[in-house]
């Protein structure tokens, strides 16, 4: 009887935990029946940290406590896995601990897969953020370069359109790829720019005529 009262207190405590999603609480509540079955067979099982049912519940608890639900529970991998484990326990467990051991192994494999998936997603997010920062930095460098190179000269509108539409993307590409300003790629760009400015400086259209 003491064990059953302790079980009841444990589930009341679970129900009072505000950081656990109500949907998961409802799922975990289905563990009552397997716990009662074990308690009838072994009244002291809750004091045995190696008891399979106790290990399974601890595993489920740890998984659910860290769970952030998605907008669609039917497609939520954690919710579905916990639900499937509890369904197996509800339908197939009486006193056969092999069923519990299989559920523990299933949860362990699932949690390892979820951990790998989380690391993969985290890595992609970091890479995406790094790429965004690099792009913003490259755009800023490109704007500064174009302004420094061409703002001091009075240039015809057609040439300015060429710079904006055709030349700026080339400079942006060089900045994105991180080519050294003293390298051959930049030297080619500078040579072309100097040639263009040289031609324009001797042309009557430089002044907008």
C-alpha cells in the first residue's frame, strides 16, 4: 500500500510540473498501470534504480522534460515515439520485463538519433548565420570600394548603370570569395577599372555632355 501511495504522489507531482507540456503529461499518465502491475509483483521496485520499469520511466521523463512541442503533434517525432512506447507498455506488458527492455533500447536509439539530428540542424544554422554575416560584410566592403573608386569622378549615367548592374556584382563576388587585394584577381579588376576611367577621362561625355 505504501508503494501505491508513493506512486500516486509521484504522478500528482508530475501533473504539477508546469514546464512539461500537458500533452506529454497525459501520455506519461499512461505509465500508471505498468507501475501498479510492477508494484503488485514487487512492492519495493521504486527503491531499485536498476528496475527496468523505473529506468524506462526515467528515460521517458528525461526526454519529455526537454521536449519542445511542434505545432503539429501528429508529426512531432518525440511525441509520437513516447506515445508508441506507452502503447506497447499498455498492451503488452504484464510482468515480462523483456517488453520493458525492448522499450528502453528503442528509446535509447531514438534519443541518440535525435541528438545527431539536433547537432546536424545546429551545424546548419551556424553555417547559415556565418554565411549571412559574410555576405553582409562582403556587401559593405563592395559598397565602400565602389564609392571610393568612382564617387570622385563625374561619370555619365550609362557608365553608372554599368557599374551598378554589371561591375558591382563582380566586386561582390571577389569579396565573397575572400580574394587577397594584392592577388591577381584584384589586379585584373583594378587594371580594367583604370583603363575605363582613363578612356572616360579623355572623353567629352565625362562631364555629362
